[in-house]
C-alpha cells in the first residue's frame, strides 16, 4: 500500500501584522507552539524523523531541520 502526506505551511503574524519570521522571532517562541500540538502515535510507522530528530510530530519548525 502507498501512503503519502501533503505538506501545508503556515505563516504567523505578530500583533502589528508583520510576518513573524526568524528575523523577528526566535526558535523558543515558535517551539512553544509546536510543543502544545498533539502527538499521533499511529503516525510513527511511516513518519520519517531523520537523523536530527526534528520531525518528531506532524509539525516542525521549517528551516531548523536543515541546519
């Protein structure tokens, strides 16, 4: 059986309406959002976590998995 996922990226805005990117927000600020998102144990047989262990959930912070 073939399984696949669809990636969806989300942009965050700060209170002033500016993009909350890595020039304005640090990793800890973004990571507290990801920490609160649920873990789905049924994902793990097919979820590719990788060497750095970045993608431990369905959600991760884009950019940090490449550094």
